[in-house]
C-alpha cells in the first residue's frame, strides 16, 4: 500500500474526531443549557415580590449582567422547592432590605434542582449517542469509499461473492441458445456434479476449472449460471475486480474466504467473472502492484490445494485470454478452455427465437431473414434487437412486433436511430445518393460479392448520412483473394461515384477509406496474399476478442514496402470501381434519382430497376 493510501484513512479518522468534538462543544453552548433550564419557571416581577412578602422565597441570586433574578420558592405540602427567574425592574437598597426582611438568603449560584435522570441523560448518554451515530456514518462511508464492500472496516478479508442457492437463478441450458458446443462441454461438468460416483469408480477426476473465453456479449456469464441451474447446486458469483483492494493482503484474504465457503457448501460452483483483472501475467518488475500479485498467488495456491473430488468446480470468464498468467491456465488449474464465439446463422436464429418469447410478436415473422441480416451480432446485440423491435411497436401504437420492426431494429443497433431533425441540403442529398448507389452498383456488377439488401440516405445518430447494407445468402467462414479485392472495390465505389459525377470529393468516404485500408493491409501482412512477402507474417494480432489490436513485426524498410503495396492494392480497386461506374453510367443516374426521390430502397427494388434496364439494353441491341 502506498503512503498516500495510508494517509487517507488517517485523515478521515482525524476529521471524524475533530467533527465529533466540535459538535459536542456546540451542543454544550446552544443546546444543553436550554435542557438544564427546562425546570426553571419564569415568573413576573410582581409574583416575586408577592412570594417575598409571604416568606415563600428561600434563596435569591442576582444576575446583574443579564438583568435577571433567580430565586427558589417552597412548594406547598412538600419538602421540595421550585427554581424561578424574573427580570430586574429596579435594583435598589429598598429591594435588598425587603429580601433581607423576608428571611431569604442571598446565594452566589442557585442549583437548577434538575433530576438525576436528566443530569445523566444530558451529561453522559447524549454525548455517547452522538459519538455512536457519527461512528456509524463513518463506518458506512469507509465501506463505500475505502474497503469497497459491504460491512466496511468490520469485514476486512470477507468475500463479497453473491450466493445463489440451488437453482434460484432460474436459468437452464434451454435458456441459452447459439452455443451448442459450449453447452456440450459444460454438460459433462453438470453430470459430474449429479453423478460423481461413476467417475470415481473408473478413477477419473473432473477438471478443477473451466475457462470461458470469447467476445463480449456472447453469454459467458449466462452459461455459468445455466450450469448451476442444471446441476442444482450452490452458485458463488464474484467479479475479479472485487478482489482488488486498497489495503495489501485484503484481496488474498478474500480468495481464502471464498474457497473456505465453497468447501463448506460442496458440491458447488464458483464463478469468477473478468478473471483477467487479477490473473494478468506477472512481469517480475520490483515495485509493481504487490496487491494484485499476492491475490493471484493466493488464487493459484487455493486451486492447487482444494480437493476436486468434493465437487467444487471453478468457472471463470474473460475476453482477454492472451493476457492471463501461464501458471493460471496450465492443466491442474484451469484444465478446460471453452470458447464461446459469436453465433453462426442457425445460432442467431435460435437466439432470436428465445428472446422473442419474452415479447408479443406476430406470427408471420421470418427469423431466418432477420438472422441473415444480423450477421456478426452477439447474443447481447440480438437481445437488444428484439427489445428495440418491441419498443418500436409501442411507439407505432401496435400491440405486436412485426417483421418491419425487427428489420428496423437491426439498423438501429448497427447505425443508430434515424435523425429526423437533420435536414440535408439538396446538393448534399444528391451527393449522398450518388455515393450510396456507387457502393451498391459496384457490388452488384461484381461476382463473388454479397447481394445488396437495403440502401438509404436517411441520416443516423451514429453520424452516417446514409449506408448500403449487404447480406450474404449463407454463412461464409473463408474469403478468397478475389472476394477481398471485390470488397475493397465496393468500399471505394462511393468515392468513385463522387469523382465521376461531381468531379470533386467530400469527407463522406472517411469510413470507407479506413475499412479499405485496413483490409488491404491485412491481405499483405497477415493473409499472405502478396507475391513479394509470400507466407511471412508481418503483423501480429492481440486482444482478438476486443477489436484485435495489431502491431507490425518487421524492419522499417519492410514497413515502407508494406505501405507501398497497401496503396497499390487500394488504388487498383479504386480504378476498377471507377471503370464499372463509367460503363454503367445510365444505370447510375437512374438509380441515384430513384434513391433521391424515395430516400430508402430495398435490395429487391434496386435489382428490379437494374435488371429492367439491362433487359431494355439487350432488346435494343437485338433489334
């Protein structure tokens, strides 16, 4: 723990003590005197004189500074007396003689005659209650801002794992779709928890840990809960970040407590989400984060020490498996690595059907078409698509979501909501129309290119002024060099249309340029599609599930050649796109005008206009 970390709680405790003392001091000045004087009765000056004349006054005290007289009066038929006070009208010798004649005594200080219970309350109990109340507030503050967990300073080293007893999560394998391979691998864990004897008879031991790896939103946490739901055993769920504490040693103590609880409730499942938070590779640098390293060391020790035959299964999830320490992923700790990848076409369709059960949906919805249009979407994105469709149906005043709602919700997830308050000028609208038709026309006139599904020039909240959506007929896992080149040509089709029609260029092609460059560079550095470099990898990819950061692994001279070849690939496809548009210039004008008038056209409308024009040209050539 650093020096600043030590000083922070000390400053808080010092501020607490100073604040408590200041509060007691203010109460002694403004509150307690009022409580002490609550038994003093205020009377008129004439009542005072009347009591003097009737010899009822026992003691008299003059407070000249506040022009007040305090006196005690006998209570009839009692041995007690009442303390009273009144104002001074005229302080004279005559008043002094009158008091002396009445038999009253002159006192320097008259007791308040307060009860012992009130004295105890004001002098002892109230300050103690104040200190106790401030202490509770301080403890809650420390729990929230220092210790980072419930119980605060009173629960150092306690695990914050949420415990779901039996199948209270309510999630089964039937609630998880699109990950059949992962479910099949996890079913064996469930069977072991249900029937451990048949594994013990043959001498087999169950893997101590299973590591779920995959992109965000693919359902890793959901799968872990489904395992617990199927096995009907206690389920401990904790995030890796909850082990990281400000105080050195607290994370390791939480690991020990977590495994102690797990052994007590065995058979059970322990799930650690985002394990890369504490499981990163140890670099060995002195002066690093000792707390994180101690927590990892304790986790490694606990996984070695607990008895797997008891039925304690460790599940963990991460989307950065390459950053984990090798000691954590070796056999004997996390023996099994279960990939949870993005769903394929059939998986997306199944996921849509699972989430569609939660909303009211029309009977004519074609989930296969929706799944095709949502290529590359994760399970979380597909759930969002279904929810957006339901919201759109409500906004439209309908009680059921239909096909159009689902199709529009795909575009909402991809490009954002329609920005209806953004009005393009006539010139900008025309440029965007030619730009998008340029993409679509180049794609349609090439073989091995995905069919056009939709073209629109309605601005979206993502910043896009328009876009062209292409949807593959089926699922493709490999792409040839020709297909990649056609894709680059499609990216450059928008800029080529602007140059051909307006003899100028705009900023609208910025994303197209970025995508085309990225694809061309990957062809050369990673896919071995360059004659000069052959099958040599010039670029490495890290964090494949989080965007795929790349880094070049070559000399400066080779980097220069890579840049030159990247430019050459993009330029060749740009020229190819310009040639296609020049050869089909009448079609470009007609389609751009149609898009300008209608703002959105479907792939069927696009192909109908394109094929009609081709038929007309064929008939003219025949005659």
